[in-house]
C-alpha cells in the first residue's frame, strides 16, 4: 500500500487531520511527532514540521528515510502575491522556489542554490490534478489557482518585500516551507504537492489579517486534503 506524507508547519494546520485518522501509531524523531495511520482509506503519516525551511527539509527527509513515503503533501496557509487571489482561496503548486537564496555574486539567479542544477522544484502533475478536481467539488465557494509557491525564512508583511518577491519569482503566494519540501522531495525523487490557503495579502495588513483568517483558511485545506486521500 502506498504511504503519503502530510506535512503542516504548525499544529493548527494538522490538528484536525490527525483527529480524523484511525489505527494511529506515533514515532518521535528530531523533535517531531510522526502520526502513522489511515485517513480517507489511505495510509498516511501526518506531522507538524515546525516553521521554516530547515525544519521542513529535515521533516521531509525523515518521511523519505524512515517511512519510505511514496508522495508528500504540504498543507497550510500563505500570503497572496496576486490581486485576484483572495483570502480563503487556495493555491496548488506547479513548482516551488526559495525567494531568499541569493548567490548572484557568482552568476546564479535568485533562488538557485549554488551548484544545484535547478532553481525551481516541479510539483507532481497527477497530485495537482487530483487536488484541483477535489477542491472544486468540496470547496465550491472559493477560487483555486495553480502556480508557483515562493518560500523563505521570512513572514512577509510589507509592500516593498512583497513586490521584490513577485519580481524575483513570479509566484502566486509566499510561505515559509514549501520549497524546502520541494527541494528534499526533488533530491529523493518523491512526488510532492504544496496546498496553501490564503490567510493574508503579504503586505502591511498581513499582521492583522493573518490571525483573523488563519482558521477559515485552514478549514479549506483540511477539507481538501481529507477528500483528496479518498480520491487517490
Ligand atoms: N504564511 C501565511 N502568511 C504568510 C506571509 N505573509 N509570509 C510568510 N508566510 C506566511
């Protein structure tokens, strides 16, 4: 049976999914609790990675090494980088990129880790197509977009930083883990997908919007991920 790893950075992003699991066993590693069990008839390992790229990369490697997962899904919230993508809407990653990697001094483009052969990490088409169909069905009240996700160790909450990230990445949303998961998945040859609901606009209103809309945004991703497991 295939096993799917599901990563959320924060407890709020995975708590409801964990409650919906059956046949649960727990393994602790690197300060993270890995909940193995069944969700929507699918064998899954659900884990809170902690915030940021390093935590997310470590978490993905453990899913690969210890649980030999066949796919990784990263669920959570993000700041919108496009006017038409509203709070509550969902972005499915076509690919991911680190907006805070900068070795231009050596002739690399923004986002490219020196001596790696790519600056973007393509997400899996089949996972994205399934997520798209399921999302339209179970979250009909919101818009769902397919596009690039830009990640960095930075909560983006001002217009200037936001504009810089847009110019450098052409991404649809920004968060703090997706591209690290993408990089780890790429290195291990594991299909992956980032699913993010928008909690704020990554601008000067982000500090206020984020806490207000976090719960609502998470409700949409939980609904999608649970139903996606049934469809896979
Ligand atoms: N996650 C949710 N909103 C975010 C933002 N504005 N910047 C980075 N990560 C986020």
